[in-house]
């Protein structure tokens, strides 16, 4: 279950510790290599349905995960493999979901990114843009009514979701109720293929916070250290009673919307701009320049992550999908399928 995953680091709040950059980098690396493996499996016809990769967004995503405590609530988006791993999701859960194993958290009933453990605070994603904000609000409200204090909730969004009614209604509600909510917006410049110029007219998405009385933070989403610092600060502000926080990270996804998309609509000049930096390479440079690690360590960490991923894939490929003739197609929340039931 969550928060017991082995590997580069355990889940929990490590954003303020000296080891945080090393922990975060190794999780980023695992997420990138896992995405690469999913892309290869998709091309080989081993995955049915969409494959959505987080290339270029790992620094922001991992910063979210390592800034959270075990008791917090996390609603990741489609490119948040790094954040999921940092929050404690077992790597094998991602593999089982993409490959349709009946042993996965969704029991093979849903592919790719719609997986989670609500009781553990990791919420399965609703694909409708902006919808998860109100869900996180609801969890935070429920905890408040139960007298549970000290926890925060994070909802991850793309810039396209900030144009939806769900985003505005939920942000307004969180502001009025002073909920400990952090909205993390990955502004990757294109809502699928729609550029920012056709999405919003404000100078910065952070400006949207002002009208609701919400604090905002902006960060270069390719800046590894900057993401760790900004997310740690925003989470701390929400946790200590300062109300909702809006974090806007400017970056560029280094792939298409999904493996089905070649991203031909992204101009070369944007790809070659600072927005197109690879945050993984930026993180490696940071660790070297600040003497966290020697260059030889990166190879060992990469090989270790590859072995872990290959072992997980080999195991899951041997696992059965649900038998449509034997499966009892009740809701996952009921009977033997319910969360926490022993496999």
C-alpha cells in the first residue's frame, strides 16, 4: 500500500531536509524511465488505450510529492508519475494499471492514469478538466468536520483547466472557506494543441488568484531547485493557516499530448527556448554544481531504476487480465473489490 514503497526514498515531507534534492532527483529519474518504458510498450502493442507521458514536467511533479506528508491529500494529473512515486505510490501499481492486470488498484477495469487509493489520500483522477479541485475541497471539508487538522490537499491542473467553470467555482469556494488547498498549474503552453494566446488574456495565470483573495506563486517549471523551494513554501503556507495557494509553473511538455500525438503544432522556437529545457538535465547539473553527488553516481542510479522497472513489467506481463466471463462487475467500492481487501 502507499508510503511503503522501496527505492530512492520513502514518502513523506522531505522538502526541507538536506537529502531532499537527492531523493527528488532519483524519483524523477524513475518516473522518466518508467514513462520511456510505457512508450515502448505502447509502440509494441502491449498497452491498449492512451499513454500520457510527463517528460519535461518531472521537476514540478516531484516537488509536489516530496512536499506532502503521509496524512495529506493528493490529486495528480496525467503527467504526474513523479509526484505519485514521491507520494508513495508503488511503481508496480502504475505498470499493472497500464497493462490491465486484475491485481492492480483498478482491478484491470480502467487503463493508464485513473488509479489511486482514496483512503490513503491518493485520489483517482477524473479526466474532466478542473473537476478534481472540488473533490479535494470535499475531502478537506470532511476532515475539518471530523476535527482532523494539520493536513493539506493538492490538486494538479494544466493551464487549460483554469478556463473551466469547475476551476473558478472550486477556487472561490476554497478561498471563502480558507481551505488548506494548493492548486498546482503546469502551464505547458498548449492545452492539447491550443496555445496560451487562445486560452487566456491575462499576463500570467497567477493573476487569476488575485480576484479570489488567494496567494499565488510563480516558478520556472524547468528549475529543479526552484520547484522544490516554491512547492515547499506553498504547502507550508497552506498548512499554517494562510488559505489556498495557487502555484503556476511555466514549462513545456517534451512530448505530445499523448503517444498518439506528434506535437507538430509546437513551434521550433518554443522548443528551443528556455521553456524547452529538460528538467532532468537541469537537476543533474544542480546536483553536480552543489557537490551533492559525483557524475559516476548517475549511471548506477539509472541502471538500478531500469532493473526495477524491467522486473515489474516482467512480473505484470505474467499476470492475468480480468476474466469477462467470471468477473463480478460490481463497483470497486463494494464487496471483495473494495480498497484494502487482501488480494
